[in-house]
C-alpha cells in the first residue's frame, strides 16, 4: 500500500485492525484484505483519494503521526488513534471496517441506569465523529463534525464471505434518481401509528403506504414477499429486544412479530436504505446469543443488498404520539439521503439538526438518542443523484473543492453546538424541591396514570465549559429535568413509559412523554 501523500486532499479513510482480523478469521483474513484493495481501487476511480489504515500497524501509524493500537478492545486507544488520523488526513469520510470485535464501539455512560433503563452503557460511534478526546460522558460528544460509518461483519462469526458480499454490493452500486427512493416500505406498531404517520408525512409527503402491526391478519411477520419489500427506502417504528433477530408490533398487550431477519433473504432491492427507530434496532450481536442462532436485523439487511442502515444500539425512546427523539433523528437521516447527501453526511447533518433543534437544553433521553444511533454501511455511498453536486459530472478538482467546502461548513456548525448546548448532569441534591412544584408534578403523574415511581431522578443542565457545582445561591437558576419512569417487560420486550418535567426557578416550563421503542 502506498504511503499517504500529504500534498493531496485525502477524502476517505478505510480503517480496520489487521491483528483483530487475523485473530478472528485466521488465513481467511487475506480474502478481506483483497476485498479492501478492490474497494480502494473502486473509490479511487470515483474521485476519492482513499487509504486503507491498519490501526495496529506501528510503522504505518507512525508515518501518519498517530499512535498504534496495541489492544483492539481498548476504547481509549481506538478513539485516540482515530482522532490522530483525522488530524493528519482531514478526511471527508471515515469508514470503520468490522463489528465491535474488530473496532470497538465507544461505551458511554448511561445517565439513567437502573430498573427503569437496564442499559449500563451506550455503545456508540458518535465519539469517533467528534473532536473531543476519549471520555465516557455522553455529554462531551454534542458537537459532531466528522462523517463516520461502519461496515460491519458479524460479531463472533468468522465468515469472510459476509464482508465480501457487502463490499461487492458497494462496488456494484450506482446512484439513482430521487423518484426511485420515494416509494417506501414502512412498519409501525398499531399504538404508534400517529407518530409514524407524522414521520412519513414529513419525509415523503404522505403516509399512504404505512403498514401497522397488528393490522392486516394475513401478515404474520414471516410471510413477507419480495414484492412487498421491494421499495428502496424502509422506515420502521416497532419494538425490538436485546439479541433478538426480530421486530414486534403492539396493540395494547398484544405484541405480534412484525419482521424477522431470516425473512429478508433474497427479498431486498439492491441499494435499499433503512432507518429503524426500534430498541436495539441496529444492534450487532453474535447469533449464538439467541436460541435460533439468527443474525441481527441490521446484519441481515446489509447481507441482502441494503447499503445503509441507521439504528440504535440499545433501548431507544420516542413519544407515543407526535414527534420526538428517535422519530426525528431517523427521519432527518432519510430526508437528507433523499436530497442527495452521502449516507455519512446524511447522518452527520441529522445529528447536528437534532442537537440544534433539541437545544439549548437537552434532557437525558435526548442525549441518549444522539449517542445511540449510528450508520452501518459505507459513509461515502450516495444513493440519490444530486444534480447540484459535481461528484459524477464535474472535474476531480471541482468535486474535491465542493466536498471540502461542505465539510468545512459542517465542522463549523458542529463546533458551534458545544457553545450553544447545555447537557444534563445528575443533580447533587443541593436544591430542595419547592412544595408547590412537588404537588404540581404529582398531579401530572396522577393524570398520566403513573402508579409506581414518584421519586424522580433530577438532572441539571450545564455547558461543558462551565466549571463548578450548581449555583446554590440561586442567582443563576439552571434548567432542571425531573424524570419519572415506570417499566415492565413483556416476553423479551422492555416497556418503559416516561414523564420528563422541565423546570426553571421552581416554575414548570413544560413536560414530555416518552415510551421505549
């Protein structure tokens, strides 16, 4: 492989770990390296100056003024190495090659651990998209500036043919007209159909193709046909569960299976993009973790010729009606793709828009949403032809200049968010709740049929550059969020309902209702 040329604008890094590949695949890892060389040639033929980087290659990393990774499982080492590579290359795209057993997700702290949110941490690729140094606090990563995606293999499974298929899909892909992506396949639980209708209306201008579960008694979740799944845009708002290869509907206490990973075989159109709001909707797991030994929905979609999948790594949230959280981030991604963005830029712009619109004060669920959704697929892939973009018709230099200008603008927007947004942190308890406020909140809980948890978790909003503890004098009152939640479990599906009361200076500014997806 040629050494990086710092006199050329590098627009794409393909980053992986050769030692981890060798350990997982043995001699078969050579096929993956050959496939990466084919992808490199393909990228260079389409006006991308691409480089394959091995995080564990000491000589190559030193040439890039970066520190080699000596422990593939170490979050901090991987984050530091990728930050240093970004500073050296200033790439337009970063593609991580491999699931979490090749390059780890960054494990961020969950601000809401316990019975009502069993996630101990948030597996995330968001920190790789931020300049902030390694940290486990999700509130440190509210200023994404980088285009990042992950082309995964199957965790725990040494099937080199899987990555071969995914890379072959990328090389065979060609951008299409926007009209080819406007027909859509959309699933929703019966109970969330109002929310899903709003999302579809915002994305496509209609919700006429929405399917709800339970709904049509002829659909069982396992009898989908290629004709039914042929649309090139899939938008899914259903339940998911940990290590579970299926999505589920809901109508009151009925939770029928809506779609299962093995059902996708030979039924997905090449170039399909997917946005899934579900809990664990984008989770990558070793198929040995479920009784039927099926791969995840995300792994299956990519195997069956989808080229981009945005989903959550763990329990996700949204309102039962209306719009918020997972609804917004996923629909912003799809809208950006339809407008001609690469899938990686589509997610970066979606993250920035979500954080900007939820700001200037984030509640802990908004922060978790920003952290848990990631892109699986090649971030440089552009599904929809953008007639305003010279990437396919202009000169190479015109393309490079356009891309670099766009990235500079996105970087500036991302950095502004750090000054604009205040992030939630657990209260130190120095403020007693005003009795009138306490009474008002409990009246609200009565109206919303909360019967169990009446002792809220309280979060105070602070900016990252704001030092010190809460202002106990009260001269500078902070926005606070009082979080009430109740949980139950139906089968494998976690069910949580949440009330978040926003308060400032003992005055309720409003409240939000969320349910686990």
